[in-house]
C-alpha cells in the first residue's frame, strides 16, 4: 500500500512541475514582449565615508583633542574660571574613536542652559595630580566650546570613561586672560547633563 502511495505522490509531483515550467516559459508564438534580460549593473562609486566631517563648531579630530588634553599640566591653573558664556557648542566623539575621526554629534545650548552647563564644569574641584588608576569602561568624549559676548571661546575636554578627565584646553579671543582653569575630574552631574544633549 505504501509503494502505491509513493508512486502516486511522485507522479503528481512531476505533473505539477511540468505544468509550472510550461506556464513559466509561455509560448514562443505569443504576441507579448520578451521577458527582460538581466543587464550588467554599472559599478557605482563607493558610498561616502561614514566618518563625520569637520564643522565650524567642531573643527578638531579626536586625535588633536586627545593631544591637546594630554599637553595640559595637572596641578596648575585657576580654581574657577571667570569666563561668562552666552552659548556653548557640544561636540561628541564616539567611545573608542581614534585618529582622524571628527565629532559625530553636535548640539548647541544658549542662555541659561549654557551658563548652567558652565556652572557644572566650574563646580568640579581641581585635581593636583593626574589620576593614574582608572576604570576600563568606555564612554564618549565631549569638547565643550563656550562662547562669550566678545566672541571669546573657552574649550574643555570631558571624558566620560576611565579617569573622567575634565580639562580646559584653550582660550581664544582678543584680550582674554591666558590662564586656563586647572584640570579636574568630571562629576556625575556634568556627565548626566551632557548625556541629555
């Protein structure tokens, strides 16, 4: 009984396959146009790099940010900054970014939001000696570019990983004092505020 059933299934399968192929091929005498033939796809140029590009607000690569941060001597500088910002550009670099990578997220804050963020930066206590033993966690790096009414720019680097460095790296503008605030460690409140964007 089972051999008969198997032969019946094989026969039915062959009939369905033949009918399917006949229907797919069609008739050569039919008046319908021939089916489209595959053509060679022209080689396209590769998509643009996913690496962000420099902007007016965030012109530096992560390498230049890291170099500037590492040059700042610990244990020197002002305890508090007297800078009076009216706005801030926040440049965020991905965790583990290296070399020629630019900031991938740029946001701006002005007025009370900028002064509130600056108060969090100024609230962190200076650290006399650069921390040597740090955690191995990963997190983003931010560059905060505070601007005042005279178009002066005070730049800080904030690392949300390892030793959580918070380092003033530059003060640009005519008539601005040359003394940078002392390096410190970022507080959890500052990192939380930056995470909100």
